[in-house]
C-alpha cells in the first residue's frame, strides 16, 4: 500500500538539497512526537459501537500543536502522521506560534443520523480531553467535520473541564455565535484563490475569462471557486465524491452554493456532461487546476498529460512526488498545499487570539489580515524558489525547515 507519510519524507528530502539543516533537526522531524490512539464506546440508535480515535502530535517547537480533525472512512495512522507533519511545516511557513497535529475517526458521517453524530462527537471529545488544551493542542475542522461539530466539542470540553471558567480557545473553526472568528469558514478557500491571483500577477496574466477545474466542492473548494468567479474566471470542470462534470460554458458557482444547501452531493445536479473519471477531469484544457478533496489524487500518469498552466493545492498532499518531478520538467507550476491552503490555520490563529483576549474582530479586519498575510507568504516563497533555483514546494519546505532548525540550534547548539 502506498504511504502518504512517505511522501512527506520525500518532500523533506528534496528540500534538504537546497538548505543546510542540522542532522538532529532532521531526525526529530522524521517522526511524530506523540501518536495517540484511543477507543471509546458510543450508544447509537442501533446499539452500542466502539470507535477508534486518532490524534497525532507531530512537533511543538514553535508552540502548541494545531491541526484539524477528519471524519472519513479512509482515516488511518499513516495518513494522520502525514497530515500532522504538513501542519508543522504550514504553521512554520506562516510564522505562526503553533506546532503541527491532526486527528480523526475512520467513519462515514453521512451514514449517521443527527442524534448519533452528536453522540459520536461528544464521546470523541471525551477521548481527546486529556490530550488537547488551549496551550497544548488546538483542533479545528477538516474533511467531514464542520463548525457545528467544533461548537459541540468546545461545549463537551467545558462540561468535563469545570471550575476555571469557560474555555473557548481549545477548538477553532467554531461558529461566530459560539466564539468563532469572522471569515474562518471561507478562509482556506479564499486563501487558495488569493494564491491563484498572486500566480497570475507574477506571470502577468489577466484572470478575466480564464478557466479552472476543481476537484472537491466542500468547504475549501466552494469558497475558492466563489472568489475566482468574482475575479472573472470560469469553472469548466468540477467533481465531488459522487461525480465529475464538464461544462465548457462554465458552471455558476453561486447556483451550486444554493444547490448544496439542500443536497449532500453533486450527483443529481443535472448540468454539464458527466466525465468517466477524475483522470478525464484533470486532463481538461484549462488554465488552473485546484485539487481540493483528498491526498494522492494526481499521479505520475496524470502529470504526463495534464494541460493546465498551474496547480494550486487546496487539499493536503494531492500531488504525488513522482508527479511533482514531471510538472517541474514540463514547466507546470505547483503552488504547494502548505502555502496554498494555509489561510485556514491563519484565521484559526486569529480566532485563538480573539478567544484568549475575549476580543471580537470585525469581518473586514480579519479579511484584510488574511489577504495581506496570504499575499506576503506567496511572495516570500516565490522569491525563495527563484533565489535557490528550486520548485515552490521545495522553497516552502526550505523556509519551514530553516525556521524549525533555528529553534533547535538556539536551544541546543
Ligand atoms: P469537506 O469535507 O468540506 O469537503 C471535501 C470535498 O471533497 C467534498 O466535496 C467531497 O465530496 C469531496 N471528496 C471526498 N472524497 C472524494 C473523492 N474520492 N473524489 C473526489 N472528491 C471527493 O473538506 P474540506 O474541509 O473542504 O477539505 C478538503 C481538503 O482541504 C482536505 O485535503 C483538507 O485536509 C484540506 N484542508 C482543509 C482545510 C479547512 O479549513 N477545512 C484547511 C486546510 C486544508
């Protein structure tokens, strides 16, 4: 079976050709600090079940562990190791005072009714309780989880916690009413779209009328598509877990937003032509491809035939290391996940700061901060890639590795 964690290690090794990192830093980063596996019983409408929860805490040199919780049938330890490691590099890249973590459950949320899902969320929080905390490890939403679940996790945490006041800053990605930040819901997708804009600016390309293809119309994908449509781009291909669709005239993103309010997939959407596979989707003639679903979606085979000018990774780890090499040879730029989808953790950080200081920042204030930091991060990594003559992924890892290495050296050398 292919290993996603191995891909992270390959990405790290590739970057090491362009920087000088202390061997001990390399050794520490190669293995997560804590791998927490816990099973817990939960009373469901069909009887009692025992579920297996995961939390991997990769590294906390820069601050408390930070990373999402994924509810998806394919969740496994290898995947969580990889996702936790990417969080360490992502937080370092954005100069945040956070380390990296990830967790989840191997379940399909669509198979449970609301009452059962609530019971799972609360029991899962009980299992996590000892391992998370406002200055220790701060989870957030990821695939299959959402703001509503974060509200319940925060509530359950406080039911157990008792005594020292209501703690909001232990989970981010909450609804605004429950102490969440304005702009958090749209932050990751907006950040992805801002990377497309920065790329176009760098290449002297006008986005008006340009085309994009999107895989995954969830939290990340739909907000990226919305912002790109506002910038005049056309979404000519899109997919979710149920279907891949093509429409050379372009889909209406706002109409899709409405459709997804009352539907759980695109299967019955009924517009555009159905494609046979994701390979056909990625192969479409277009300017930008945005994979915003899961890891390992774009293989070496896809890379040989894809026709876009740039790939902006909304998802974590969607492009394999072999595909990366081919894109580099073919001069197709890849804006890497740890940069492109870092808008989410950025606004999670703003949420954490607001919670800690009992502040509420305005929507405009948060959006301006997000836009500025995403543009700044894109430019610094793009410049570094030019200076070191490496890909943007290598440059992103170089930046983060050097930052982490500085901490190691200052403490130990
Ligand atoms: P989500 O659950 O809101 O949406 C996931 C989307 O992917 C859905 O449209 C689903 O139908 C689709 N999908 C699932 N399996 C698929 C498959 N096999 N083929 C095609 N489509 C499939 O999740 P999300 O929060 O949008 O996360 C998407 C990606 O972005 C993940 O890799 C996640 O780790 C990453 N990410 C999310 C955030 C965040 O703030 N939510 C932040 C950074 C990175």
